[in-house]
C-alpha cells in the first residue's frame, strides 16, 4: 500500500509548551518539507515527546503555531493522515493482534481492512499469533504491532517516538527497512531516536533538542551524525 | 465512515474488551447486591416503610454502583494510551463518547435488571406487574446517569485526584436524575401504579441536554 495522498510537510513557528512553571518547548521554529525523513535527538526531557504529541494533534501548544500541510493540526482530517507511534503501545491488551488492527483499519475507513491487517501481520512476522491476545505478547512483539497500527492507513506523515523501543536486532533491521520503504514512497517521517545507527541511516536530516530548544539542525550544514551525537551531561 | 458506523465499531470494541476482562459488570453487580442486602437489614420487609423508601434506596445503589462502573471507562484507555490512538483514527470524536455511553448504559441496565428480583424479594415489593413501565424508567434514568457520568469520567481521568474527583463531580450533578427516577419508580410501585410522564419527560430532557453538550464540547474533554 503506497502513501495515501500527497506527503505532508510540517511547519512550526515560535512553538512553546509549558506544564505549569516548567517550559518543555522554548520558541521552536523550523520547517520539514514533504518527503523528508528527519531524526530528532536529545536527552530525556529535552522536549522530543512533547513536540511529537503536539505535531500529532494530541496536545495544544501554549504559544506559537504548528501547521501540518496547509491546515491547522487540530483538524480531524489532518490527524487521520498521520501515523503515530508513542512511548506506550496504543493497543488494547484484551483484543487479539488481528482485532486491534481491524479496529483501527475500520475506524480509518479502509475498505479492505481484513486484507490490509493480514498484510501487515505478515510483514511484522506476527501472522501466526494473529489470534493471540496482545497481553500475551512480549514488548518487542507489541512494538511491531504498534508500528503496524501506525502504518495501516498508509499515512502521509509518520511521527515515531523512539520506535526502536523493545525491538531486538532483527526487529530494528525490519523497522529500518520498513522506514526506508515508506520514505522512498514519499512519506514524510519525523522520529525521535536514542542511538540506533541503523534507524538513523534512514534520516535525510537530523535535529537535536536541548532543554526544549532547537540546538542543532543538519540543514544548516552540520553532518547528520554530529547532530545526532548527544553530548554527555 | 458515518457517525453510526464509527460508533458501532467502537461499541463492538467496548463489548469485546469488557466481555474478556469482566471488570465493570462483575464489580457493579457485587456492589449493588451488597448495598441492597445491607439496606434491607434496616427495614422490616413487608412494611409500608419498605415500599416508601425502597425506590430511593434502589436508585442510590444504582447511582453509587454507576460511579464505580464509570470510573474505569476512560482510565483504562490511558493504560496504553489507546485514547490517543482512538482520537487519531476516529473521524468523529463524538463517536468515542457515543460508544462508551451505549456500552455503559447497556452494562448498567443489565445489572439493574439482574438486581430487580433481589430487590423485589428482599423488600417484598412486587415489580412484575409493572415491569415494562419500570424498564422504561430504568432506561431513562440509566441513560441520564451514563451520559453525565461518561462526560465526567473523561474529565476526571486526566486529573490528579481522579478516584475522588468522579464521585465528587458526578453525585451532585445527578441529583435531578436521582429525584426524578425515584419519584417515577415510587409511583409505579405504589398501591395504585401509575406511570408518571412528568418525571419521565424530565429524565428525557436531562438526557437530551447532556447529550447535546457532549456532542458540542466532547472533543475538548478528550484533549490533554
């Protein structure tokens, strides 16, 4: 299944997010053009997750603006063109792997939901466990299914928050190959990473957040490797 | 995908997860049985007191049980952040509320209908001759409890003192439903049973007002 519709770009202008007195994001401004694959690095608490949740339309910024494509991110139509992988699995433990994928495929209005779910279960190597409840899965298996859920509707923008979490070496290789394939199909990718050179190799650009501010961006000439190298604290 | 189709898909999910975990129904039934049995010790069965206070006690039991049952409906969506997944995949956020409302109402009605015989025996109040009318009152009252309860559950799930917040917000909000349902039930269980359309109309209006509010502002309740 190729990316549905034109890939979505992302543009933020003086984006801020506060949680009480804590400033999670400080006046961030940048643009990601459609089709780019951007790796986002930074220490824990640097604001990566906060940014991704705002970009997914799940959280509102305190100040500034963020647009996906030409539209306001909060619209449901835009949100439905995004594939999101968060820290948590976003899966129902009491449903089977197949039921989880079918649920989200039907909500997203995919006409061939069963076929699409089956394809993704095959790709993730979970086809033999399709009728097992997710609560019986290991962390790595859940992560594969989570990624499959995000790819169900062939999104135009992928927002992945540490997608390699829980995956073993073959899992990381599978994810890198999958990301390469969707990138080459024209999908825009923004993913936060902690190390994982194999996944970083997919990126065409890198950015680093430090204490809620944009500290480095490879589009200004620095190499991707050096931007992704997070300094010891 | 239409609102009805989305709601049906989500309702199916609610039923499936509940049938597998049996978290809500079991807790609610056990709680209602305990309350009805404990209250029954304070009355002399067969006395006129039992008939007078029975409907109020019954609805109080339903109300407390509902506040217990409604608490996890959004809390368990937070366990794996599935609410975010639903918000991103649902073409209409109102469908998330509608599905939860339908499932909660169904679970509450189911437990109420199962508890009616226990109530009738313990309080010596015949209910069979007015069962269809009583089912109507139970339905209108339960929708009222669940429509307000689902909205409050969505608010309280994101708060810090969530376990305390739901009953604190919900019980005062449901006082009109408690009064109307009790009065309508009492009129049905009286010596000369009567279906009080005024109270039934009041319940229907309450349900409609809250449902409209949920339709208008539901999306904001789901935001982080």
